RNA sequence: AGGCCAGUAGCUCAGUAGGACAGAGCGUUAGAUUCCUAAUCUGAAGGUCGCCGGUUCGAUCCCGGCCUGGCCUACCA
């Protein structure tokens, strides 16, 4: 049983008894106290009620406090200020609740997604180009959502919607034939493809004949020309190999890799559907859906040259996903420049009756969907940029993802070597990998996703303060303690009675109780930083506790109690960091 | 021009059911290691929460207006 829920329920009955209102008309919420000096929990609902009942808020709060005899789990109930109700719970109950949580599966993460399906569309790099640091956010945020939704019991389908079918392939095919040696073609890499693309693209700008050839090759590809198709397939295979190497390194995996090309065959019928429904009309040679009545510009679904664009592909993709997986939600993790595009094609999907989308301004997507149609959600994030401006291939200031990861790992390695000279080199490298990548991921996940990130090496690779390694370090210290206790034969197991004698022990227990709601809130709001913030705060409290409270050197009863508390912290940190995709080495 | 997002400490950022003195990290500064990992901990300094109005018992938060920055606005994705 959720502890805050238990307190809310009881307080609600007290409100009913005190005010004589119907329980169903009351919404009573208990939250963790904003300051430990007020107590453990607080309820602010007497104040809004004052207006309805036309009574002073403080009088209401006082009546509530006196309405019912205190249950055993509440030690003290006080009114403060204009009408805050401060709750102090009994230590025994708190200890019991913490122990129950630790014994629960997945540290109490609710099974709220049972029977529901969510498709998460994330990462989605363009084929034939190396991944750069612009791809890190979608990949890391999407993967964290993926992990959290799975933990909440959802059936998750992680789909990597690769950009594998654009106009760039005509240029690539021409470039591939013209600018590569036989040997290079035999040992094709993404790097070579990138070079060829730039060369070919530049040539299109000076030589119209070249541009025409590129277009012709693209048409041949799209019409299924065997040779072009084979070349294209090679581009894709090589790109995927490269992407997968990075994904493996990042502990990211997908259920599906369905690029745009996957939907190519159903584009014509999708467009026909729009025409049949009278939604698509010809304008300036292109086929467009008029969205003026919805406050948006027209959306082109077929170009004037007859080609299909991304709107067409995205609509077709939704149709396919709905038909094949019957999802409750489809979540797109992309940068916020694409907001208009998503609003447009979401609206079109609504008009053809295959999906709904949350209304702009809706406070929460948690409200049950009014229909049984899948809910489309655009989880957008702020673009990453350099202090001097955006990344651009033309300016040549893109930072390859590999370079970023390597730099992070090498910085971590330096510190690892200093502090763990006894480790083998292999162990050091493995540890540096975990720490370096943890730093990168945490730097991203701990920010609100809408924040525009200005990239600097210093920030992205911070190893102390509010950083990934700080959390990993806290976890390693708990583990070290537990392992030492085991060596000494101390009882770190479930048998010890959990005492919460000091303020920090109590604070730790209270924080632990917040773990499940941190996870479900982070998932519901599509905001991993909610979980990251929680874990940081838990680590901070633990670090203070660790500094001032001896464990192994305390007398057995206290030692065992503290060990048990430490084991719970370890459990929560391990679970939480894993949900963020951050590794948890037992030793640092 | 219209739309979206943002403006919180010197710097980088948390703070979404409106609540008690606005929080971290970095940096600055004073301390802590005979003791379980100092990638740590404890303290100090540092704020008209962009500006003006409104709603409210109460606004960083909600509403309106303005200023500043970024992005988007028909055939790239």
C-alpha cells in the first residue's frame, strides 16, 4: 500500500468528519513535507476548502486535526500558518513501510501498465551518416522512457524509425559510383558514405545535369531497380552496423528497426485514403491537407513532382502501427523544431479516425483517453547547440557521437587509474566506460527535456557535484559497506530490526518511500529528470548519512539496522540508475 | 507578421495539482581524512524568480500586455 495514499485516505475521512462534506466531492492530497522541521508529510487542502465552506482555513484545519482519534501510524498532527496540516508519522510505521517497500517486487514500482501497449519511437538517425551529438538526446531520453515504461508493466515496442529513404539516396548512389575506388567500395564505411554525400551534394549545386542524374537514380531506386536497390541495401546494412556498435556501447536496444522505407509500399493507398475522405486537395501542384480551421498551415502530403514526403510516411506509419500492434499510446521523441509537423500529422490522423492526440494546453496526458483510439504524443526536447551556434555539417562543427563518448571515457579513465592503481587495465577500462557514459547520460537526463542545451565539454563530462558519477559513487560506497559487512560476518540481511534513531536515517527512510512515485511520475510526464532529481537527492542524503554515521563500527544492533537501511538505498539506487540506462558498478 | 519554447545566484540549471524563509552543482570562501572509498561531507557569501498589470487569503507557478533570445511557418526530415 502506497504510504502517501494511506495517509491521504485517513485524512480524507477526518475532513469528512470535521466538515460534514461528502467524501466523493473531496480531493485530499498528502505530500512529503517541504521542510523536515514541519514534520514528515503535509496537507494543504484545508485552505482551498475555506472558500467553499466560507470558514477561516485555520478553523477548518483545526477541526480536521481534532475530528478523529489518531491512528497508530500517525504520531502527531499539527496546524501551522494559514492552515497547513503537518503530519508526523510513527517511526515504527515508517520502518515497516520502508521494509515492505524493499521486499516488494521492483522496489514498489506500480504495475500500472498491465495490459497496455506503448510504442516509443526514438533515436531515428539518418542512414549513411555518422551519429553526432545531436542524436544523443533522443537516444538517451527515449531509452530511459523505454526502460521506465517496461518497469511499470507496459508492453513496450521500441522502434528506431531510421531515415533510410530520402532524396539523399539519389545523390549517394551517384556519388558512390563516381567518387569511390574499387577498393573503397569493397570496404565501405559510413565515413566514406558521408564524404561521398557531401561531394555529390556540392556538385548538384553547380551542375544541373548531375542533379538530374541524382533524381533519376532516386526514381529508379523507388521503382525497385535491382542494382540501385542492392547498393541502397548496402548503405543501410553498413549504417546499421555502425549504429548498433554505438547502441551496444550505450546499452540501448530496439525491438524494431523500421525505417521510412518500410512504409514505402503503403504510401499510395494512404494518400488515396486521404483523398477518399475528402481531406486532401490539389494546391499549387501538390496534394495538401487544409488545416486552416485548426489554426495551422496546410500540410503537404504529396509533392508536386509526385513524390511523397515525411508527412505521408508518418501517417502511413501510424496506420501500420495501429493495425499491427493496437497500441494505447505512440510516443515520438524528437527535437522541438518538429512540433508543427507533429501537430499537423497528428491532426490528420485524428481526422481519418485512427488516433487521438492530447489537446494543446491539456494539463496532463494521464487523463484516460476519451476514446479507445491510440494517443499520439510528441515528446519534444530542446536542441543541443554549441556556444557559437547550431551544429551544421557545412560549417564542419559537428561532434561525432563516438568522439564524445571516447572523450568522456578517457577523462574517467584518468581518475580511475589514479584512484584504483591496483586494478587490472581491463577492469579500469570497463569501469571508465561505465563512468564516462554514465556522466554523459546523466548530464542529459537530469535536465528538463525542453531546456535548450548549449554543449560544452566541461558540462557534458562533469564527474563531480550533481553528476552521474556522484550517484555511481554513492552506490559503490553502499555496496562496499555491504560487502565488508559480509566479510566480517555481520548480519546485513532481512532479519535486523530497522531502527530510525537519527534524523538522517529517518530522512533516508522517507526518501525511499518516494521511489515508486518518482518512477511513475517521470514516466507519465515523459520526464526522466524527475527520476534523476529524485536519485540525486537520495544520494545526497545518503552521502551525509555515510559521512556522519558509522556503520560497521557501531554496536551490533545499530550496525545491523544501518546495514539494512544501506541495503535498501543500494536497491533503490541500483533500480533507479538502471531505469535511466546508467550502469552501476559495485566498486569505483 | 503569426505560432511554439525559454528568461530563476557570477556561470550552468532544478523547482507542474498556486503555499511556509526560492533550491542544487560549478566558481568564491572557511573547515572536516589516526575512523566503513575525500569522485565525499559541514558552514559562509551570493536572488526585485525579465518588466508591468490582473486573479487570489497567498503567484517563480495561473491570465493579459510588453521586452529579450532561440526555433518553426508549402513541397528536407
